[in-house]
C-alpha cells in the first residue's frame, strides 16, 4: 500500500498531466486560428460559434459558404454568428456594410475587411474562418437532356453538372462547346470534344455557385427538295450537310427513277438573284469522296428530275448508298 506522501505525489503528477494536455490543445487551436486569419500573437481565443470546417490556406470562398468574422478587441463589430456569402459574393458587416469576399482566401478576405475598417479603427485585427461550405447551385441550359437548375455538393466540376442534367442531347459530328458564365459575367469556353472524347481532364474545370453552363446545340436549317423523291418538301439539315444528305432525307426509293446526273440546286446569291447550278451527284458518289459534294445552305431549292430511262445497276447502287447515309 502506498504511503500518504506517495499518493499525494501521484495525484499531483496526474493533475499536471491534465493541465499540460489542456494547454497543448489550446495552443494548437490558437495556432490553427492564426494560420487561417493571421490573428495577432497573444490574442485571446474568441468566444461564440466556432468554425466547423478546418480552413485550408488556398481555399477560395464561394457564394453560399458561411463564415465567421472576429474583430479583436471590438465585440460590437464582431457578428454574433456565422454570415452567409450571398449572391454577388459579399457578406454584410457592422459599420462597413457589404464586403466582397468571394474568390478570396480566408487570409485575403480578412485583409479586405481590415482595409474597410481602417477608416474607423487605428489598427484593426480581423480573423475570418470558414464555418460551413455551401452547396453549388448551377443552371444548365442548351443541348442537355434535362435542362434546369441543380444543387450539387462541393466540390463540383463540369462533368458533375452535365451528369446532373442527364448528359448531352443529340449531337451531329464533334461534341459541342460548353459556355460557362459566372454570376459576375466572366465567360469561359470548354471543348467537350477534347474533354469527353479525347479525355483531357485538365478541361474538367470547377463550377462556382451561381454559374450558368450552356451547351451549344447543332445548328439546323431547312432546304426544299422537289421532283423524283419520296417526300418532296422542306428537309431539315445540320451545318455541314451536303446535297447527298438532303436527297437521302427526302427519300430515294428506286420507284422514283431519279436522275442523279442532272440535279439542279438553285441558291439565292448576295445580290438577291437566284443562281441555279447543275450537279452530277452520281459522279460524286461513284468516286466515293463526298468532300467534292455541294454543301447545302439555308433556303436552297433542290430539283431532282426523273430519268428518261430505267435506273442502271450503278444508279441503283448510288441510291442504296444515299439511304445508308441516314444510318450514319
């Protein structure tokens, strides 16, 4: 059994251990606080609500975040609770009003508030810390399956908002560009062909809350196809479509006995006059190189005459090729 003096020494040692642990924890907390907001040496630990998120020095404040602000030695200028970063990227503080903090680090935001307070205080010392990270709200428009406004957990990137919108809508050829516009009007353009098709992940940029993402849809226009086709009338085409595609969409059954050697395309010139030209589409298809085909323009008029003789095997093969274009 221990003597009374030995028991007393053990109790004293245990008490000292508790004191040292508490002191060490308090010192570590104060060091973290100083790193975030550059609190002055020897400053007292502020009272009131404490941050629930440990703030990294390189974190950039976003709309929707909640922050705490402490003005040392000025309790009347220290907000009693967290402040939300509202649309426009500002927080509202006593005496100085709105201060823009979005896009700044916590150190930068603290400095911005201090600069505002210099009008009223000789040597203001401010600490700003992240209390809670807000959600990302983004508006997705254009060629996506379900356009609308989406709320995503941070951090969110371009592929996250595209997935939330159900993915891309119908495309024609290469994938389109994405146009990103922040709430303050800054615009960035991202090639989805490089990001999604080529796998360039450096283009998978972060999305800010309040940002609008617009996905360009394929441009469409119409031409009129008449004569020896199955469905004469207006035909919808995409940018870059040629004469072969226009006739394919109008229908090319052999019963029409179309003359592909003498197709007339009438186009309105810059002077407003109609300019007809005759195209030997059969020769183009026979070569198998559609780069020599005529690119269609809005309001072109295409006339496919009826052949004076029955279709030869070559013409029949050409008609089959035209129909195959609709499957590409």
